[in-house]
C-alpha cells in the first residue's frame, strides 16, 4: 500500500455568541412547542386504536435467526476471522492517516450515499469513525446474507438490521457529525435549539413524519396543479378532469391518465416547468386525468371491483362522451397501472377491448411474485393486524402509507431530513415534490384488504382466471392491446427487473423503456431539465440484465421517446373543454384533490 503525506486539517470555526433577543424568542417558542408535543404524545399513547402491524414479527425473526446461528457456530467463527482482518486493516490505515499519510479506504460509502460527502468527514478522527461505521454495517449485511436461515427470516432480519444501521449512523448525531458541530459553534448553539423546535413541532403535528417542506409555499390551482382545465365528470370515487388545449391541432385519440390511489394526482401536475400533464397538452394531446376521492369511513366497503368499473372504465366512458372518440390512449402509474391492467383484462373479457388503442404502464406491477422488501410486511400476523386496524377505521391514513414508503428508503426520506431539519436547524425548503408527498390521501379498508390478500399475497392478477372483477374472470393474456412498460433504474417501489419480467403476461405486443433515477424522480423528468437519461432496446431477451447490457443509453428524459411511440394518429382541430356531451364544471384541479382529513 502506497502512503503519502497529506494535510487534512481545517481551521476550527470561531465561536459565536447568539443574539440575546433571538435566543429569548427561540426559548419561548421551544417552551410552546414542547407543551404541544407533550399533548399530542399523550393523546396517541392513550389511543385505543389497534396498530396496523404486528410489533412482534421482527422480534420473532431475530430469535429464530440467533437460534439458527448458535446451532451452526462454524459460520460465526468464519465470519469473526474475516472481520478481524478487516478491522486490522482499518486500524492500520487510521494510524497512517493520523500521521498525515494518504491511504486507500477500507470502507467507502456506496454510490449515491450522500451522508458523508461534506469536507469535514475527511478529517482523520471523523474519517476513522465513518469507516468504522461503514465497515460494521457491511459486515452485518454480509453475515446475514450467508447465515443458515430461511429466506423469510433472512429478509426480516436484514430489514431490521438495515433500519438500525441507518439510525445509528454517526451522521445522525450532533457530536459525531463534523458539519453539525461546526454549525453549532458558528451559531452559538442556536442551530441546535432551532432544530429541537423543529423536532417538537413535528411531534406536535402527530403524523409521525419529518417536516420536510415549508407549509405555505404552494397553493393548489395557483402555482401547483395549475394546468388549465375543468372537471367534466364526477361520481363517488373520482372526478375526471379535461385540460384545455395548448395547440391549434390535437391528436385524434384522447389520452386518459390514471394515477395511483395512495397519492393525489398532482404529482403529475406540479409546478408548470415540471408538469407531465402540461407537457402532454403542449405536445398536442387532449388530456384527461382521474382525480380519486380522498375516502373516509363511508367508503369502507369500496373494493377493487369498484375502482376498476366505477373508476377506470367509467373514466373511459366519460372521455368518449366528452370527445366522441371510440378509442383512447391509456396511461397509468404505480398502483394506477395495476388498476389499468385489471381494466384492460376486464374490457377484453367483456368484448370491449377496442376501447383502448394503446396502454402505458409506468412503474407498475401486475406480477407480485418478487416484491423485494415489501414482503417483510406481508406475513400472516402482520396481515391480521393490518385487517384489525382497517376494520377499526374503515380506511388507512395517508400518513401511515407515507411512513411505510419512507421506512423503505430511510436514508433519503428520513435521516437526511433529520440531519438538515433537526441537527443543522435548517428551515424546510420549498419543494413542489415534497409539498405533494406530505399531502397524503387515504385508501378504503376493503380495497386494501383485497389488494394485500389477492394481489400481494396470492399474486392472483398474474394467474389467468385466479381473480375476478364483478363476474368477469381476469386473464392478462387475453389483452391484445399494445402495451408499453416503463421502469426506473433505481425504483424502490416497483423494481425495474420485476416490471420488465411481466411483459410475458400480456397477449399483445409489448415495448419496454427504462428511465433513470427512482420511483418519483424518474417519473417527473421534464425534457428541459435534461436529467437522468434512459435506455432503449427493441429486443426482448428473457433476462432483464441481458436487455440492459444490450440497451442504448440516451441522455435526458424518456418522455419524448415514449410519446413518439404514440404517433401515427391523425391531427384534428383542438377540442375546447366542455364542447362535447359533458359540460365543464369546477375548474382544475377540482374539488376532490382539496379534501383533507
């Protein structure tokens, strides 16, 4: 190993005393939010509501894991021997760096891990702490991966271990994060007081989420969800919004977009420069979008069949009435794509398949045989606990679903915000995406029960005739409609290899596109931003990795590449909203999206 002398020392910050008036105001605010937080915590502690999960599931998995390891001590001894060599190497490099020498890292952050990107982490003491943490985490993951246990137990213990490892990162503590320490000295401790106020404000809010956005930066219909249009149809489950044309000529076929149930539709209509729906309008499409109702207890008995027939199919019928066109392009995202696939199979089973000229399923699954980390939450005891929670309320709160999604990506969606918001004392930034994320929507009890039992656990949608909508047995192989499947390379919700694999379930031509980035950022990728890139490959080999190996990587957004695949339809005079059989009602974004509980 080559070592060279390096000087990584930085000048310490000059301590600053806070302004007495500012400090007094902060301490007064601290007392106020502490009282509110205590009140909220007391109310939650006395709530009789059953938990939506079984808190003993992971504990039982740990006991089973430890028992298996103790019965096979050879694996433990082998791991300890390897680990000793790693720690010896770390001690050696730490000593060399303490003497000002440059050496290779024993443990380095993974690609995309931004926790240790600040310059302070290169200082010898912090660098040693960082590498020790990363090395310990790697060793834990390696040991779990090789342990002599069943895959269900391994998956559960691995999930728990990663959550604990993420939580114990030295970046998450004031005294072990160099940038937090520097900020505290520079502000005379006010950054920590401000951060504590932020923490108590979030506790007082009671939704279990880290406050990551400023509360009043956006207003629906003004600077977010502001694409011009109007509601042209409404029933108990949805509003259908038609957007005003932005071009003199439009494609003959209208386009209907189906969002997921778990979030409000305006993820796809954020600020105008990021709006997917506005971009579609600008490309000459007559665009309709479904805006789902934000359900309450009165919707407890609404099920998947209702969302398919009274939702997706009814929206198609509304589009036909509004435009007079017999067919349309159907585009859907995430769980909206699952519903759209069910609707396609239902239409095929009822002889109405010609209603859809093309279908695009974005970050959506129809085959749930491999759901990755989500399998941790589908055990028998957790499902029973979830059902008890749903029966008690009649729905699941949007915040509970947001907590679940945040846990799966804890470093990005929880701990990075903890550092910035609580330890650094930074104010929440203006972000249209985070503003939308915090505006959560509910889901009805029956829908979630059917989704978890039939689709997640039984994987019935992927099996011909295994599930029905109304009295129609669903068979995706009967779907001859051309389908485009779009996955995202870093998607933690709908893994791209799983989205690619489900091409074989459809009976017609299938095209696959792979976008860069993750579940939400990959979707909201306007061409003007020129970000992320995407991959194309007309061949469809069996292996997803083989597809990617032969694919062409292209820069920028996948939106234009996908949209070009819809071409071939003639252009007609632009349609005004309300010019057909359905008249314009409330202006976009409508009333349902504004409902909060």
